[in-house]
C-alpha cells in the first residue's frame, strides 16, 4: 500500500554535518616527509626514488628520532646537518648509501644502549 503524505507540512530532513576541510591527513604528512627526504638527497627520477626506497625509509626513521617538527625545512635541516657531520663519501659511493648507512648505525647504537641499560637496571 502507498503511504499518504501531507503536502502542506514540511518533513524533517536528515542532514549530515559538513566535513572539516583543510585538515591534513596522515598519508599527506607521510608524503611530505618522504618527498622532503628525497629532495634533500637529490633523488629526482622515479627510478632513483624506487631504487633507494629502503634508504629513504631509514632516513625517515632517523629524522623522526632527531626532531618532532615535521616541516619540510626541519626535515631537510636534519639531513643536511648529518651530511655536514659526515663529510663527502668515497669517490665510488653514492651519497644516499653513505648517509643512510651512518643513520642506521646511529639508530642501532641507541637501540643497543637502551638494551644494555635494561640489563643493568639503573646500576650504571
């Protein structure tokens, strides 16, 4: 059976609240982080970005341990200061390999120090 609708009276409409605009979602933040590291290391072509993806991931982890500010300028500054500390790589070695290896060693050293402190239990 058909329902009877009274035309003179307005029916309440269900309205959804509007979505907030201008909020940066985490994937966009990750994109900014990745692109800033790639730009700081001079990776421009898609092939280079794909080839050194694991090295970029290592540098992203290093940046997260060094700063809480995730602006492109702060990210590039962390990478540049690491490069200045290391100096130039050997003649045949790629810059990204050299910097990423040192960043990995720094993070592993910190992780191992924390593990050692667990065993000592504050007796250091």
